């Protein structure tokens, strides 16, 4: 029996590593189309001999994209960047590459195309990330109208760049920022303390974190079950958190005590001017602009429930991979 081929562009990344295992388990042959195949070789044991095939591909080269997609039943575009470096610009990665993949999928007779975008994709966004994500969706739909679009919120899981980053900061810093707090404190007079200073407001910008396994399952559903192709799905977890609540959840999970400090976006912007110069920046000006808008599902599009997926909670998953950030005492060791 000949296995159906699914080509994953950016398949060695965060979502791709989870999706490869699910596709292999369902019997698909998986081509992992990446610029550097060394990152994909570790995924070969996820399937039988020859089932997982790393495929060297420059997604900005239409000819290489067409070769990677030739003979495939389906294709998934998982390519996305959070900051720009050299030739890896938002325009090239989110728009031009997405268009290359969609055109190749159409010309190659691909039956299903899934394009992973993001909540926050908005052609009027002040963020280059949000704008190009929306422009990429438009380019994909123009070339391949039946493509399914997935817009996840912040994704969490063992290799995430969000919860792991802040948990790492907790190890070294006595304070944690609450980004998007009030630009100045609100002063209330009266009550038991006579004068009350509210520095956090609603707790900063809001997020609806979604588990990476649920995102991978949603893509699987779109590849194998969905009949109303061309739909846009917004993928968010079961709960919306303010930035402050996320920091508190991390402290609870790791058993640490840290001081939360308000960080209005103007101050985050100033810090990002320096931090974005690092080889792997902790924060960029464009990411600060993204936090001007809450990263939550709009309610205007179907989501995990319509894909028959019960979203997993951050409270259930975070302890399974943030164990290494816990203090010795919180792990049950007695410190003399």
C-alpha cells in the first residue's frame, strides 16, 4: 500500500515536531521541508524506516518549494518568525514564502492545504508581524481558495518560547514584569488604607494560551476530517489570562516568590530598543506593538470546539515540563 504524502514546511519547529508524530501514527509519509535538514533528522524515529523524510528546501525559492510538494496529498505551512534577522524578514517568511507554497500546492494538485497564521493577524495592525501574517493569509487564499487557515493564540508546550523564557528569567531576577500595565497609577481615596494605588489595572494585555498538542490535533482534523474547506479557525485555550495572571501562574507552578512590577508599554518599548539587538532577542519593538491588542479569540470564527477538540488547560500541562524551574524546596527537598 502506497502511503499518502504530507509535506510540512517548517516541520522541524515547535508545532511540527508534534504534528510529525501524529501524521506518522496515522500512516502518512511525511516530508519535512526545511532549510537545514540537520534539525529534522531527530524526527525520523517517529515513524517506520523511510516514513519520515527530511527534505532540503528554501521556501523563498519557488522551484524548490514545487519539488518538495510534488506528488503530495496535502501540505502544511508552519513557517513563522517572531523577529527579523538578515534575509529572514517578515515579508519574505510570512507573505512571499506563503504565496510560493500556495501556488505550488495548486499547481502540484495538492488536495488539502493548511496554513498556520496567528491570532493578531490584521492588515491594519501596527505590528509588522500582525500585518504580514494577515497579508500572508490573503496571498494564500488568492492562490488556493480552499486552504484552511489556523490562527492560534500563544502556544504552550515543552519547547515553547513563552513560558520557558519567563520561567528562566525567574531563576535570575527578583522581579517580574507585568507588561501592558497602567501608564500611571490610579489613586483611590477611602477604605481601610485611606489611599490606594492601582498600578496594574486589568493586569496588562490578555492572552488565551493554547496547548501545542491541541494545535497539532486541529491541523490533523483539517487534513483528514474537515469537509468545509476554506474555513478560518481561531485556536485558543479554555481560559483568558491577563499578563499578571500568567506571571502568577508561573510563580505558583515553580514554587517561587518574586515581586511583580508594572511595566507600561512605553517602558517596554524603551527596553525593547536594547533587547532587540541581542542575537536571540528577549523582546522587540514589534512584539511590544503586538501587545497593544489582546491576544484572544474574537468569537467570529470556529475554534477547537468545532473541531471536536477539548482544549487542555495551562494549569494541567505547565507542571509537566516546568519541573526543572522549581526550587529545591518546592520539589520536596529539605534545605539545611
